[in-house]
C-alpha cells in the first residue's frame, strides 16, 4: 500500500512537473488593454459602444502605497510572499461558498492579473489550470511590482472605468495619485460587484453594501498592520467617502443606458458571464430593440409631459415618473422601453423593468381568464360553475364579500367587523355582467369573482400568463384588483399572452452574442408555451375591446385601428396604468410619483391639473401617441372573432333571466362546507395560438424568470385598489378642474 501511494504521488508530481515545464507565458492580449462592448439595434446598426476609451494606464509609483495595500488587504494580503497561487485561499473560497458565507474568488492577485492579461474569461477547468501554471511561472519574468501594476490597470471598476486612473476620475474626480486611503478602500471594493456598487451615491441598497465592504477593507488594513487601530477609527469616524455623481458618456444618454442595462442582465442570465467579465469588453451584443420605436416611445412620453406637467409652477407635478414597455406578442421580443428621463439626467432606475408600482384594475383580465378556465364556486359545497363575460355579479359600492365557503370576509378597521368593498364612485349598478364591470372598471364584481374562483387558481393564471411570483401580492381581496407590483415588461408580456391566443413567450432582449469571433450559446428565441386556451384568451381580448370601444379606455380609440386594453388606477391615485394591444404589438404604460431620495409612492392628485389621475388620462395618451407612430405603415389587422361560449351562471341574488337568455341563476348558499374541485366551463373553440396552428392540450406551466427584476413592495389592505364606474373627466387647469364630460374611472 505504501508503495502504491508513493507511486501515485510520484505520478502526480511528474505530471505537475511536465505541465510546469511545458507551460509557456503567452504574449499579453492587446484586447485586454482596450476593449469595448458593442450593442446593436434590431436592424443590425450600432446602438452604442461601451468601454473603448475610458482607460488610462499608470505606473505603480503613481498609486499611493497605502492605496495599493487597500487592494492587497481586500484581495491578497500575502501577495508579496506567496508563489502566485494560494491553495488554502482556493479551498477556503470553496468552503465559504458551500456553507453560504461570503462569495470569494479564491484567486490571488497574480492569478487575476494572468486571467485578465493573458487568457480569456472562459469558465473552464482547462483555462483555470493554465491560469495556475502561468501564475507559478510568471514570477521568473516579472516582478511583484509589475504584476500589481498590471492588475490595477486591467481591473474593471464600474461606471465604464477600466483601470485605477479611470476609476479615480469617475468616482472622485481626482487622479489615482491623489486618492486617499478611505477612497482607495471603496474603489478596491468595487472590483467585486462593479455594476451594483457604481450606484453607491444614489441607490440605498448599493450604498449599504458598499459601506459594508469599505469597512471590511479598512478592518483588514488594520489587521495586517498597514494602518493603526486609531487610524482605522479616524477613517470610520470621518464617514463613508460617497462617490461623486456619475456622468456617463454621451453614448449612454437618453434611453440607451436602460437598453444596455436590460441587455446586460439578459446576457448574464443566459450565460456564465458576470458583469465583471462583461466589463472587460470584447462582446458584440445584438438586441431586439427597434430604434424607431424606442424613439417614438420616448417622444410620446415627452409630448405628454410638455402638455400636462409643469413642475416649476405646479408643485404637484414634481417627481412624476413614467415607465413603459412594448413587446411583439408573437415572439416575446422587447421592441421598445421607456425607463425614465435617462442616466444623463441622474435617473438610474429602469422604470420599465422595476417592480413596486401596483397595477390596479389592469389585473382584472387575469381574474376573468382564471374564471373562464376554472369556473367559480358560487355556492358552498357545490362544484365550480361555468362563468362567462355575461355572468352577472353585484356591482354596488360597499357590498360585503364572501369566500367559497359562504363566509363574509372580515375587516378589523370596519365598524361592523366586515369588509365592505369600495368602488371609485357610489354608483348603484345593481347586478351587472362581468363584461360591463370590466368596461366601467367596477371593483366589487371582480373582487367577489376572484374569491369564488380562488386565490390559487388566479395566481396560477397570472404565472402562466407571464407574471413572476415574486411580484404577486399575497392572498387578500385586494389581490384581485391589482395590489401586485409586476414591472411594465411583465405586464406587457401577460397581455401579449392574451394577444397571441393564449401562447406565452418569455420576454427577451438579446438575439445573439459574439465574442472572439464565435457566437455564444444560449440566445435562441424562446419557445412559446400554451398558457391558456385560445378560447379563453380570445374571450378576454373581446371584452378588452369593449373597454376601448365604450368603456374607460375610449381615449385609445384615437389609434384608429382595432385595439384592446385596460385602464388601471390604485388607492389614493398612487399609480395609473394603461395596457393595450393590437394584433401586432402589446404595450404597457405606468405612471407614478416618487421622490428619488425618499422611497415610497405618493398620491398623484392634482398632477397635470387633474383632481384625480386615472389610467384613462395621461398613460393612455402616451400609449396612443406611441402606438400610432410604432404602427405607422403597418397593415390594419383584425382580432379573431369572439368565441361562442357555453352556458354561464350568475351570482346568487341576480335577477332571474328572461327565457331567451343563456345564463342561469346559481342555487342559494348552503351551510358553509369545503368547496368541491372546480370544473372547467365548456367551450366550443379549440386551443390554439394566433399563427401557431391548433393545439391539443392547453396546460398552464409557470414561466421562468429571465429578465431580472428588482424586488418591490405591494399593498395588502383589505380595501384593495380603487376601481370605479363613471366619474367626471377634468379639464387640466392650475386649480381643481371642473367636470366637462362623463368617463370611466381607472
């Protein structure tokens, strides 16, 4: 056994010696010194280049000694004594990651320099072995000072800064030679997560993480005796060295910054590339973004703001924001985004891809789709009854809501102890059809419908349509009328599922990535998945066409071609939406008010001179202006005819139908018992998608998150969001507008 072991060890040593002897140090890759990423529009023309010019190499002598040690303390304190690799460090990194600790690279500064300068960014065993061998061997050709100098000049620090000189200028407006120990500690920290920490001056989450990493670097400096404990306390007492505001190159101005950010997120989600690797450049990224449509969407937002918003003279108009996304429903390609006024205006958050803005009544089509697919338990203990847009529900304001067991829902804030669901106005609708309730955006029928269908069924329908579970509100009555907070991209995608006959396509923004002359895998067009039957999707579309034709969305009729859509407004007018589509294009527009320095939505009452801001107003105006330009020259296409549905059932208490009517009244509520398994209403239209032929099985799988969104907050009050029937339409003025006509609420 001893002999076998010794033979094995000798073999390993022999292999190691052979590998070491045969390893040669290649010439430095010039691309690692100055590279850029090139982004292309959907037509193949160049959108922008990133990273080509913002690099200025400096000698190590130009970097203060203690700033050099900021990096060594953070990354590789044994740099001057180790052989170029740190076996213990690599094993320690594996252990930390396996036990859920802080993610560490396990690579020495020498290894990182070798990877940046001589090798590719591939994540492969072969590349890693070459990195180790070259790192061991390079000490015979280069001094430690040369290696450290090369490392500092090849790192990516965020903000399009390559090398420590560019980093010093972009973060603190000084030369590298002028950096302080405290500033150097922050810049050293950015190497780990440049895309996040670059926003440490504006993003509270980024600043918190930057401060934690900055503190860690100073602590390490004290532990390795490069500064004293007293000096460490002085730096900490002086406070975190907040970076100067970021002024990006002109190439990232306007919407370009948001487009590049969206594309980079998609690339990282579909490859093993990190933002650090992307930051080294050399990638050609082909996007789905249509240059003319992006311009048209931005122009429509700007035109609306010029017409209605005057923040210098009307305080209510300050901090009003818009987010929008436009998707090709047949593929899921994101053709246009509006993320905000632009990075060059200091607005970093992409409003098109950010969650946190409740969607209001634009969620009601999901309720209807779930009811069409699963039916509703209208009487306790009975099977789910078929529901159609002709089913009648109580539309009066202030009614109590029952669950599937027949129990009235509680509300501890109500004097009666029961929930009394509100509409936007106290109109006495009586029992109205779900179609009418959708057209006039009446809340009470859809809250009650949602309770009868069941949270699990409605949630499943939302997931199948393309929404993400992380953005959906928990089980409250308000869930059914839009307390959830999906992004504009995801809401456009969900409506695109209705638009494409029930076929859901994951939204995507990149079609091809080329590096070193080869195309990277992972960017095939997402395949469509049957999320719901074509009958369900086309029925929802037919109802939403009514919203545009004679409901709250009539302002969208200005488009002049067949359109379907839904308005949405939330409690205290904190957000307003319009989401609409034609057979060729689906677009979602959100509008809200938030102080960039103080998180939290604020009421938009008074914005634009409107006493109440509805989705039917400014958001619909943006939608119509954009869609008119985006579809100019395109043929006018028709939606499929409305499917013929089977028998439907009214909520108990609705007036008896006439003999010629098709609806039937449900049986009176029985003693509350566990509800039976819902059954699917019978339809006569087969499952299909527009342009996709006919399908045989209409399953509802949950989609995978591919666009990358930030976590948001939603409501949760039992009152839910406000809806409403008809309400005065104000004429914008500087004071409270007077009613001039009748129009739907949200």
